[in-house]
């Protein structure tokens, strides 16, 4: 008897639900009287025959269904759709809640950053860091040596990875801080070789690096300003115009505008991108000995023997004049947009606000005195540094080699008063000081002579760069971890 298994039948075959499978009930193809075939009951133990079209359920999948509590045989398609829809809605709800939490956290972070930026612009941001600082051990201080003559100035790159130093030997050295190795040396030339030597041929007195780390500027006794590509140390430009030694340089933060100060008593403004001179400002009555700036279109200067500190408002073409020290004001650094620190050869260190004509606080004989009884003289304060927008500053003295030191100070509330945190003994004239932007270390440039002259020489001192780590007290969580 021959018959086709695929013979067409009238009407659609009936189906019955068995779990997730559908069993078709077909009529007999061999002339059966049309009676319906009854589907045999399938075993509840999954031992039914499975066609080659279907996928066998693995034991792992079966176990997964048991664990998740999925109903295999009693759930209809409508029930399954409803269950999956509910599950999907729950997932959406969880995602929305998580997104809301993340957005709230991000909003708080942005608000915090914006608030900090506003306070920073107003000059009112004062991060309280000093209370957690600890004095470093002598063994932790590293000394880098490479210059033949006293180091006069240095800067740290914005990423805190490198230090540029310059000296009276007319050379510039780029150092890797982590390894202490020289990355590049720009050798100085002899006087009279300016036309054929790329570099300085006179004592370098000051240097500055742009806030993006692109440009390095250096100024010397020969009235010249050199512009270098900081990454490669390639010489780019030479600025001329000052009529005396260039004693101060600073890039305006966030720009490539350069401010320079000179013994000719003037301040000049340059645009490094355009290799252009902009303008000259006058006001000091004596040689300018130091200069600094931040992001505002202004700079501050120390006027040496004229006994003034000046704030130059470039856009307004005006200046503010401040009096306070009794001696020559040799160094100045901005702490934030409205506060600064200065040091003088009368041994004093002062804190200032741009809104007050007199210092907010002064420490006299900040580094002690030297000389015989009755003829004692205070140690000159040759350099100062500030950890920007914080309550931490530092000063460096010059004098007897056995008593030279770096003092780290805590500023009082609203920058009223200074409290000595600790001192770091350093042999020699501390001609330059810089905090790293992270606040993890302080760098001192030391020499046998003062950077601005040769009043006396300390033969025992070594010309070098001191890298001083700034340790901090462990937090409560760190202390608990150490205890465990």
C-alpha cells in the first residue's frame, strides 16, 4: 500500500500543548475513514522522542530552569509574555534608579568643581593641607648634581615628571625626577660668542614654563630672554628689549602670554605664540628682583631696594603698591589670585592680600641670625614658594652653610599669620624653591653663592637640586589597615 506522508488534508491539523512543544495530530494517509488520531501522552520525565528539527535541552539548562523557578508545563504564551514584560519593566526601573544616582553623584562632583573654580578665581580657595604634613627623614631627600656653578632658578613641568634647572655656568639641564637622570643639557657659551652659540652666554637668573608644558623661557644677565620647546629643548626665539639683566619671568596660566621683569625697573609683556612684543610697564624705583603670575591678566613684582611689592593690572593699565619690609624684597610668589608671600634680606617673610596695603602677617628673623653677639644679622630670605590654593608655603635662606635651611610654613585662617611646621637643613644658598603641582614634593635649587650676586661664597656647600618629599599623616582608614 503506497501513500504519501505529506498528503494534504482538509482543514488545519489540530494541535495540543505539551510544555513548549506542539504535537500535530494528522489524519492517516492510507484511506482512514477520517477518524482523529489521538496523541499519545508524553512522559513527564522528558523521555519522549524529539525530532531532528528541535533542540535538545541540556542538563545545565534544565538545572537553570529549576533554579530560576520557571514553570515548564503550566505557563501559557500569554503568561510568559506577561512575566517577561514585568521582568523587563523591573530592569528598566533599576536602570533608571542607577542612572539617577549616577547623575546625582556627577552633578555633585561638577557643582563641587565649579565651586572650587569660583573660589579659585576669587582668590578665596584655601585647601587645608599643612596640618597633615610630616617632616621628611634626611635619608629620603635626594640631591641631583650636574651644574658646575651655583644654581639660580628652576621650574617643575606641569605633570610633575621633570625639573628644569639653570645656573651661573649658563647651562640648562632637564632632569627626570623619578630616576634623577639628565634628559637633556643645553650648554652655556663663552661671552662674545652670542652670534654663533645657541644658548646663553651669561648667568641665567630666572626661568618659567607655560601651564601646558609647551614653552620654556629663560632670562640672563645679558638682557636676553630665550624661548625653548620644553619637550625637545629646541631653541625657538630670542627676545630682546630689556636694558638690564632679566630677573623675573612668568607665563600667564592658561595662555602663552609671558611677563618679564628686569633690573631696568620695567615689566614687559610678550606673546610667545606670535613671537611678539606687546607692551612695557613702568613704576618701580629700583631693580626688580622677582615676578609671578597666575590666570588673571595681572602679575606681581618684588621691587628690591625700593621696598615695594606691586600688582600690575595689565588690562586696566594700573598698578597697586604695597609697603611692609624694611630691607630689599628679593622674592615673591602668589598663593592664589589674591594672596602672596614675599621674602627680604632683612630676614622677614610676609603674607599679603591684594586688598590690603600692609602685610596680613610677618615673621621677622624667619631663619634666625648669624654673627657675633651684638653684631648679629638675620639670614637673608633668598627664595619663597607656595603650594597654590592651599595653606602651605616655604622659604629658603642664605647665610652660614651650617645653618641654611628650608622652612615649611602653615598659613593661618584667611592667611593671617604664619606658623612654622618644620625645617629641612640644606647646605648653601637656597636660590630657588618650587612645590610640585600635586603637593607631593618640594624642589630646592642650591648654590655656593646668592643668585643675584657674589657678596660671599660658601666653599663647603654643593651646587645641586634637592628633592624634598612632603609626607602626610595616614588617614584613619590607612591607620586601621596598618593595625590589621
